C-alpha cells in the first residue's frame, strides 16, 4: 500500500485522530465480552500472561484427543484469552493436526513452504534462509474470502536468544478508538490482497498463477466475532490495501492510523519459546508478529491453520 505524507483533509482532522496516531492516558482494558461472566477453569490450570490477552494452560497432554467437556473449556479459554500457550508438548505433525482438527477443517497456504504433510506450514528461518516476512503485525490470510479461524504453532528448534512472538488484542484496539474514528469505520469495508505481503519475497512468475486463486477481497474494517459478539479492528499492514469508496489520501491516512493500534503495548502479550511449545490463537481476534532478532541462529516452527468463516 502506498502511504502519503500529505496533510490529512479537514474531514480526517475533524475525526480527531490523535497526533502521531497515539495518545497518552488510561486505556479501557476489557478482557471479557459484555455480559460474559468470569468463571473458573475446572479441568486445567490457567496462568494469565497479559491483562487482556495471553494465558499459559498447564496440566494438559495435547497428544491425546480432548474429551468433549475439556474441549469446550479450552475453547472458552481461547475465546476469553485469545491466545493460549502449552509448554513442552513435543507433538508430531500428525498430532498437531489432530489437535487443530478439533476446531474444524484445516486449510493449506500454497504461498508458504510445506512441512510434514499438506496441512502443515514450515518456517525455517535464520542462518542462510531467505528473508523473513513474519516480522510485521498481521492476521493470517485475510486475503481469503474466509480467513483462518485460528492457528496452532509449534517451535521445533529455538535459537539460543531471541525469536519471541508477540500477539495484539484487536478487541482492545477497537475499544480504545476515539468515538469519532469508530463512527467513520463502523460499516466500512476494506480491500485485502496477498500481493503486498508477498511480492518482496517471491518472483512474479510464482505469484501470477495465484492471483486467480486469491483475487482481492473485501472485509469489514470492524468485524464482529461470531462467538463472543466482540467488535474487532480487522485491518492489517500485510494485506489491507485501501478502504472501499474512500479517496486514496483519506484511506491511506486512516489506515496508517488503524495499523498503528497493534503497536500499543497495553494490548500485547509476548511469548518466549522453548522447544516443543505450542501457541493456539484466535486469528479472528488478534494480530501477531514474529520477532526476527536471532540471526545467524536458526528458528524452526510448524503451523497448522483451522479454516474460518466469512467476516461480518
């Protein structure tokens, strides 16, 4: 996406976007949806890692199928905390897929390197590997008509230092927007396209055949979570190119401001990996960023994605 440095129009100035895209002071940090009652978890121990996002789940063996009541409780924890961490699971690729399938059908991504099986994506970075494209705030595959519901990521090899992953709570990001900005984006749609996110890393002859498979799509700028009803900011730097029906300068200025919301530390959780750790996140509700600070060491991860529904 091209971003201009021109002055915002009178219409955007009237929207009272804070200077520089940020503002100081207290933020609303509401973890649970409106009317959602706080309840204990009875079948595992849950240790919060962030105020609104991120929790470690202890006492579960993910290599075995979850009983229905346990699966329901893990799902509630995912909805309430948005990303869950499970230490030292050391799942095989087949076990990782089997765990993810308990949330729905799996999807593949032909733009990424395959792992051990068609449903597994492999990230082998550092050393002599190609440059990374994960170290930018994004939600996965929003260029699809039905972006992924969630993802299950396991670290196979961890560098001796660095290589953390960060997640940002996009419900908190929406909650804290000025009302004037909410008024501008509620009901708006934006175009999502895979080309901006991948064009720097692949030759045109590889990308061209995929343009028919993944043409640009439109999604709401603010989506509603189908299970919790939360309002979520649903634009990201990698794939969102413009707001539909808005002049380019207006769109660029507003998107630049909305993209910055993932950078607010109060909305984030950061996880330091050990080999065999699992992260399971709700792709509808978060963005993530793989910190690329470990070269020349290797970082090897495998991800399985659960197919999602059409945002509304």
